[in-house]
């Protein structure tokens, strides 16, 4: 199967999720519209002040983080390959009068639709696993960054994607050995949604991610790993006193998230 076919399956998956995600407790759109931030403590602390800066948000889903950046004083543009996601993002931005812009595009094709440079390129939580080629991904990031601009990402740790979350057996390679095909029921935001879909993903090691960024001309400022998750998106999770989630059966033994900050030379 060629790359475009993988994207077709995944695009349909995300288009079909939008309506249930819009009404889910996970996204809590009602409180968000009332002013609650969609960003977590970890990324807020590491990104810093964005007021007056331009931000390109890659793989934004329906753009709650993108809109949050606009509320923080940034000029923000969100990009996603799901038309339904982008339509909802535009609808919310118009309702909230934030001036946030959205582009419907596969990020590999973004140069054809956008001709701007940004102070910050941002991506977060469950993004690179939908991309087969991180060399192209990193080149896109570098292309859209101004000289001295910052790339920041925070995501679930690649170690987690090795495991069968039910049995804790190692099921998948830590390294990128090609597409992983799975039949999924519902989603992380709506586990009881009755849709069944096929998805394709790719596991990427930390070294693959970091080296792709370095080879694109970015200078790594830090790599941080966290023994907790900001979200309850896996089975067997319990919440700590600070609101952070970890596996009940594994405690703080495993890295659950990581973040990277890099600057364009």
C-alpha cells in the first residue's frame, strides 16, 4: 500500500472522530469556550511567553491549543489534514473572535499552501506517530521557522507504544519498522463511541526524532522525560495529587511523556 492510502484511512478516522470529540468530557469544549486553557502545566512552563509571537501549530486537530495561543496574544495558525477538524476549528475561532487561522493540509504538502516564517513551530500529544517519514517532517519545521525561531514539541513517550496496554507484553518494536495496522474501537476521548475503524501508525524512537531535527538545521536546547501523563488516555491509569496520571500497575517506572525544544541556527 502506498503512503497516500495510509493517509486516506487515517484522514477518514479523524474526520469521523470530530463530532464525538466535540461533545466529549475529554475536550470539555464548554469550559474551553468559557476561557479555560487547553494547554497543560508542562508545556506552559517550557514554552514561556508567546505574546506578540507568530506560531504555526502542526497537526492541530480542531485547534483548541491553537486558539489558546491566540488568547495568549500570539498570531496563531493551525494545520491539520482532517477537513472536519479544520471546519470545527474555524467555527470556534469565529465564535470566540480570536482571529486564529486554520489550514486544511497534510503537513508534507504545507509549502504549497503557506508562504510565511514563524517565531515558533509547535506540535503536541499523539502527532509524529501518524507520520511515516520524520526527515520530511523536520525539514518542514525548519522551513517554516525564522532564523533563531523555536520548535517545541511534547508527546507521549515512544517506549509506551511498545506495549500491549492490557497484558504489558512487548508487542511492537521501539524502532520504526514500517506501518502498524490496527483496528480501533472508539477513541482516547470517547472510548464508548461505537465506530470501528482501521488506522496506520509508525513508531519513532527518540534518537530518530532528535536526529531528524538536528539534520534539518535545528539546535537542540533540551530533551525532558516525564514519569507521568497529562491525560488519562491509556488503560490502568490512576491520578495523582497534582492531577497527573500514571499506570496503576507500573507506578512511575516508565517514561510516559517527553518534550523537546530546539532553535533554528
